[in-house]
């Protein structure tokens, strides 16, 4: 397993990942930082945990909207064109739930500091 250090909201986090995924995770952390910067500008002074939670919710909303668009594209005559889409949607939903759990865990740890 590889290790990568991500800088999110000015804090460094050491994360384990599969070999070769380091650059992808760095790119994701940059995207998260963009969302945090947008929120900081509109929300003013809030706790870091609140800021991270709001960023997570924005990202989850973007993902949800993307799923709706994908689902709309996979319909033919009102029926799904493939059962594979259902399986993929379930896998993505499970991954999203896992990410949300991790964000909540990070937020809780930040609140306790």
C-alpha cells in the first residue's frame, strides 16, 4: 500500500491508498479544497468540522445529480437499458456512504481537538 499526504483546509492527513492512486487522491483533495474555499467565502467564520461537513454535503449533492443524469441516459422507453446500471448504482451508493462515514469520522475527530 502506498501513502500519500493530503493537505485539506490547511491540515495534513496521511492516507493509505493503492499503489498508483496517489496523484488521483491529490487531485481529489484539491477539489475538496476548492469547495471549502467557496464555502468559507459564503459562510464566514464556522468551525472546521462544520466546513468539512458542508463540503462533503456539496460533493454528495454533485454526485447525486450526476447519478440522476446517468440514470436518465440509461433509460430506453421508460425502462433501464441494462441491469448492470442497477449494480453500478448500488456500488456507487455504497462507496458514497463509505465516504460520508469517513467524513463524519474526520469531522468528529476535528471537533474533539
